[in-house]
């Protein structure tokens, strides 16, 4: 009786495994597998992008801190006590230089 039960259990397990494998080989099963793989890939790409952005932000902060420490000139806009952003001298100088270049640039429409 024991071996008969073991044989029946093994037969049922193999039958389910075979039907599952056959179902995955159908077009619907392949589409399902492909869909799962694409979702996994998109999730991994999103996680990678988030890690890259976090690393870029961290490195940017390190660079700003290094420049500020070595030159004494703040390179980022600073939150004021009123909650408004006051741009540093560095940012203001760059904006003024950019505006001056635009004024001096010859116009092509003329």
C-alpha cells in the first residue's frame, strides 16, 4: 500500500509538471513569460536610474563643498530666513556673463 501511494503521488506530481511545461510552451504562456521578463527589466532599470541619480546628487554635493571650502565662495543657492532662495555670487556672476555674451553675439536675422 505504501509503494502504491508513493507511485500515485509521483505520478500526480510529474503530470502537473508536464502540463505546466506544456502550458508555458503555448503562445499565451510565452507572452506571459515575456511580459514578466519585461516588467522585471523595467523595474531593474528604474532602480539603476534611481541609484545613478542618488550618486550624482551625492557627488555634486561633494564637489560644491570642495569648491566652497577651497575658494570660500558658495556655489549653490542658499535658503534665506524668509524661505526664498538667494543665489550665491558664483551663480550671479555666471548669469551676468551669459547675459553679456547674448548681448554681444551678432544677430543672424539681419
